[in-house]
């Protein structure tokens, strides 16, 4: 998940208002005096522990993204081949989110988070020693699969252990950890790679994750309100099938995937463009480009106000327009224009993602945890596809090829939104 992603808050809403028919939804827990609250014992430890876990998770997940030009040069690989070091991790995470969130219902949130983070950190220490590109991609896939156990389990843990009035603040710290981890990991790796090479940069990310994992392990309070549930694959399959049969949910999943296709393509390839003519930027400066992600924090927060003013589809139309304008502006060969284009792309993406992900919660009347997990799967599959296809398009047609891919994905979002508007209008006319 890009760092400022709002999907964590979507899961949190689901966790706070579970559906009794959902086999993997968070069990409703009555408010009790020993639940964590700001100023109370254990709350600060819990917040710092999950903040650290968020940093480790997203620093590891996107650790190679800012280093792709160096990885390509080291292994003599094309942009498309090197991009699999990112796509393999996000794709494996997408495939494992749903089953690992279900397993956390049986074995516990804290246990799942600890096991996931531990495996991911161990792999992170092995990644710098990958002898070939194939080994690097394989290790990254295992790492992504391990990391899939963290986001949903963290949100469920918070919903069960924290008092409802303090839940938003607790979630905010975890999301902040995601944001800081994803952004700082890219920036750190970029500057370290410039000085000592990409392998040392990945080692630095691995050591950062070790520290964060140790903090998490020693500070996370024991779960007091978790009740193990038996695994029911048939019920889970029924819930998932029901969500996939819902036309509106399918459209929302597709919108999330297409928006992330654009974002994944742009930020996977932008490093290749900026180290080449006419920019010739050093690796450290290229890594610092990811500071633009901070724009996403602002646009995600503004999404609620946009929906209140323009409606859900109006907000999506604005997000589509902003992203498309950014893609076209980035075609210029002036660095200021490229940076302005990245700002618009980032703002449009995060606004659109916030609208789509929050709409999933409102649309699913039961099995909300599974509905959000399916959105995450679609979202990260879009990231995986965008990273690889964007790199292939760049290899074939330069930055213009990547922009064409992005525009096609945005046109897909526009088409889905227009179709949804017409379908809603038809339903209203029938009801009248």
C-alpha cells in the first residue's frame, strides 16, 4: 500500500461494525473497563508498537521501487524484468490477504502479526544477498505473502482491544506508520544506494525493519478480548461469492485496481526517466521524489469533504480529471512540469482510492471484513499489474508509453463511473 493509503481506515470501519454473518469479521466486543484508552495503561505501548509495525511493513513492501534503475544495471535487466521485484511482493500480498485474515480469526491477531512481521524481516535480511534477479524476485514474493498477515490483523486487534472513542486516533497512528515507512524507506534506500549501492540500501531497510519488529514484539500488549473462532471455509466462500456477485462492489473493486494500475506504473518507472536524459538526476534525488506522497495524505483527508459536496461519483470524476491532467503534464521535458504532474497524479489517485475504498464499507451489508479484504486484493493486484505493465510500456515507448497505459486505465475508471451513474439513474426511474 502506498504509504498514505486509506485502506487501513476502511478495514477499521469494518472491524468496528462487524457483521454477525461474516465468518472472519471481528467479533463484537462489549466495552469493558480494561480496554485500552488514551492515558490508560498499555495504550501508549500499543500505539508505538503498531506505529513501528506500520513503518516496517511498508518500508519492506516497496523497498526495491526506488532502486529499480540500479537493479536493472546490476543484473543487465530491462525495466520490465526488474519491476517484478516490486510486482511479485504486491501480487503475493494481494493473493494472501484474504486467507491470512481468516487464519487470524483462529490463531489470534497478535500471533498473526508477530509471525508475519518476523518472516518478512528475516527475508528482508536475505534479500541483499540474492545471487540473481530470479532469486531476488522469489524472495520478494515470499516477503509480500508474509506481510499480508499484518494490515487486516492490526485493524481487527485495534477494534477488539481499544475503546471505540479512541479507535480513530489509534488507527491514525498505524496509518501514519504506513505512510512514514513507505516514504522514508524509498528515500533512505535512494540515498544509501547512491553512496554504497543497492544491496547495501536493501540491507539498511532490513535493519530498519529489524529494529521496528523488535519494538513491536516487546511493546505490543497481550490481547485480552480475542475469542478464537473455528475456520469455516464454506461460509467464507459463500460470503466472498456474494460480494463478487454484487455489481456495485465489482465496480468499486475495478476502480481501485485501475487507479492503482496508474499509480503503480508511474512510480515504478519514474526513476528510470529521471536518471536518463534530459534530467540525469542522481539516485538520492530520485528517491527523494517520493516526498510527493505527502500530497496523498492531504487529498485522502479531503475526500470526505469532496463526497459531501459533489457526491461519490462527482468526487470520482474530479479524481479522474486530476489524474489524467497530471499524466499529460508529466510528458513535458521540464523537471518542474514533471513534478507538478506527479503532484496531480498523486492527489487524484489518493482521492479516488479514498472514495472507492470507503464506498465498499457502505455497500457491503454483511461480511464487511471480507468485502474490504477483496478490495485490498484488487488494489494490490492493480499495483502489481501497473508496475510490470508500466515498465514494459516504458521499454517499448519511453515515458509516453507509460502515460498511454495510465490514460487507458483512467478511461476505464471513467467508463465504470459513467456506467454506474446510468445504472443508478435507471434504478431510480424504476422505483418511481
